[in-house]
C-alpha cells in the first residue's frame, strides 16, 4: 500500500511547467484530504474539496480536456438549471428561502464529481488510495464515537448513527464498506497474484474481520431500507466476478471461488444475525403488522409507523407533483409544502412535519420536475455506460467493475425508501463513487490492478 501511495503522488503525464506541477501537488493533496474526511468530518472534506477546486482552476490541461467530455457539460447544465429553478421558486415561497438556497447548493454539489475525477485520472494508483482513505476515515470516526455510554445503549438494543448521528446514513456507508471489502477479499484470492499462501491467508483474514466490524455497524443502524438494499447489492458482486471474465478465461478455481465466497458471507451474516436476532426480528415484525393492515383494511386504517408514514408521504408527493409536473416546486420546498398540508399522517412526532418524502426519485421530480429528473437520469445513465465501455476496453478490472456496479445497485434500491442524498456524508460518498467511475473515462491509461487481475 505504501508503494501504491508513493506512486500515486506522481502523475503519469509529466507536468509541462512549474505552475502545472504546483497544480498537481495541490490537487492530489486536496483529493486525499477530501477522501479521508469524506465520511469523518465536513470541515476537513470541504477543505480538501476547496484545494481541488483551486488546483483545477490552475490546470490548463484540465480546461483543454474536460470541455471535450459530454458528461462535463451535462453536469454544468443541471447545476445551471438548479440555480435558475431556485431563483424562480424563492419568490413564490418566501418562508423557505434559506432552506431553498441551502438545498440548491447541496443539489448542485452532487454534480461536481468531475473535480475529484480529474485528479483521480492523473494516476491510476490514486483510485485505490482514495477508496482506502475514505473507508479508513469512516472506521476512525466509528471507533472515536464508541464511548462507554454509547456502547451501553447499543448493547440494550438502541439505534445509533455513531459519529454521524443519522443511523440510516451510517448504515448505508457500512453497507458500502462491506461491498468494498468483499471485492477486496475476492481480489486477494486471485490465483494470478504473486502472493504466498500465508500472505494471502492473513490479508483475507483481516478483510473478513473488517467485514464483521462493518456488518455489526449495519445491524446497529437498524435501517431496514439499507438491509433491503444490500440484499440486492450482494449478488451483484458475485455475479460480476463470476461472469465478468470472458468464458474462455475462467478457470475451475475462478468459477469455484465466488460460490465459496457466497457460503462464507452467508456464514458471517448468520453469525451476526444470531447475535442480534432480537433487534432484527423486532424491527421487521412491527412493520409487517402495519403493512398487513394496509393490505387488508387500507392505508387510513393502519397505525402510523415507519412504513405507513412513507406511504402517506408518497401519496402526498405524487399528488402535489402533478400540479407542476415539468418544473416541480423548486429545491428546498418540500418541508414548507408538507407543513402547509397540516396532516397528522405527515408529522412525526405530531406537530413536526417531515422535511423530505422518503424517496429520492419522488423527491427529485417533486423539487426539480421532469426536466431536472431527466437530466439526472441522463447523467447517471452516462456514468453507467462509461463504466461498461471502459471495462470492455480493459481500462478497469473486473474487481472495480464489481465494486462500482454493486454500489450503483445499493444506491438505486436505497433511494426507493429514503432521501438523505443532500446530507454531507452521503453527498461526499457519492462524489467519490461517481468520480472513480468517471476517472477511468478521463484516463488514457489502464490501471496496474487491471493487468494483475485479468
């Protein structure tokens, strides 16, 4: 890892001038600072992002190459649309101006992933370093938050988001870490790597221990939406690793490894579930009863709970969106409009209205309208197509493909039941994942991990 870090500091293209050299050093410093603090501290992450922006402004090469990318222009287009939509909507709902401006900023920041992507693309080793720093900072935040009082509450079955405060985002990031570790374990098991059996055993063993650590974090978050999401994301890792290689390159060992890994993961999950069965079963049974009443007697007869609150919010969101289908209501307007409804089914606790609709797809079309939703869909579709095209061209390995695709599925399913995408810790996670996917398209070189993995 130390060798990878050292190599990552030097860009593949030698800087042509002193200013270019300063720009690259400033950019990579900001990139690593941003990655480490992305799931740890908003101040540190913002400082790193600021350094990357300054470095990008100084990079003549970046401004020669980025404007040739359609994705770059789509990102600028959606940022411009968000700004215009906000200016328009602030005059309509004056009480929500501060919230509108703040959420418009957060919406726009979701689409600046081309900034870290540029600095990632300058050296393929930076991708591995950045992902390692992101989850290392996350792990440090968890450990730093585990004081005696918190541990006592967790042991009694209380939900916790630890250093995040928000259990759902904490659980989501634990799920992302598990996917990363599973992919890493599969990489260590690659027979083409020049590792001794003892080295391979130690590395895989440490990876499994880390996986257990984050799995426990996933359980204590008690987020059923995240639990559902990772159930869909896990098979993507195995299927990609198994079928991502050309058929003529699959050895018997490579075909057998994913199935062994599946059994190992099932065993790990079984152990964790058995230790936390009371917490898991209680969270599931409560919602099962409420949904049963919804099916048999209707939504109005069901007791208000996590699932039924969501159903009420979705119904309200759809009805309200149909009033302005093309342009939506504008960023940051959800809470004001929900509050104006003054419906007990949209308040938890009573008197405190929800500030989002618990569905990212509905929230996007509600705030930005069909125009904004289509622009977001185009950006996501282009990112996905770039990943597949770069895999076909052998610019990224099957391991990076498995990691990225499983994260895309995790995001897609999670977005059905929640909307925390504008929170700093989820937003920074997305900036790194999207930047990694885009970096392969910006880079003209194949990463070294690809050669050793294929």
